[in-house]
C-alpha cells in the first residue's frame, strides 16, 4: 500500500485592503448614552462623562460619529432609555484615506455670516419658541378651510416674513424681513 500525499490547496494571500482592515482591540471602547429626559442624554466614554453633556437627541448621530472617529477602532455604543430599554450596536470608524486616492478638492472660502435678529415678548420663561419662514399666504374658502401646495424643489429665500411661535403659551409674533 502506498501513501500519496495530497497537494495542499493554496489560499490566496491577503490583499492590501484586507491587511489594512480595522484592528479590533481586545476590549472595545464604549460610548454610553443615558436618557435623563425625553430630549436629553448624558454621554459617557469608557466610564468618563463628557464635559459637554447633556446632549439633545438630535445631536446623537453627530456626537457618536465624532467620538467613534476619534477613538479610531470599533466601538460599542449603548443607549439606555428612561423606561429601562437598552439598544446597543458596534460601530466602526470611517476607513482611513488611501495614499493612492486622488487629493481632495480645496474647500471654498468661508462666507461671513449676515445675521438678522428677531425679538418678541410675551413668552413663558424657558419655553421653546419656534421660528418659521413664511413662504406664501393662502386664503381660506367659504367654509374656513385653507389649502396650499409647496414644491419640494423650492428653496426659500430669506425674504417676506417670519413667525415666532411660543410652544406652550401660544404667543405669536409675525415680523417682516427687511
């Protein structure tokens, strides 16, 4: 009886992009977001509270993206809600820029802001006041119903009127933009 040796299957060597894959540390960094109210959360990174806390819910994506990029490795992100529910995920930082990638275009010069201020009185201290740009007016029909259509492609120009609306008090102030 003769024993034949089977040839080994050659596995392809890893490509450069595979070798530059994300390095996973033995212990993942952790970003913890704990709800303290319906709209605000406290951010903790690896057990240390951030100095700029609490944050609003609408700032979660930007804050987490910046923190994961700064940490530079896959990161466990956990959100603990007030009702006790927990959502968790592992996020990876953006891939490093390839040395072979074409150069990025130079950014356009920064324009100087041209600010316009609107003030009104009669609101409850601390209440949220909404600012709305009035694009056009519509008239109510004989039954008191009004209907208007806005083209999604319209880009409102800062002209016309603005409306300041107190979310609790219902105070309304309509002002012309000059």
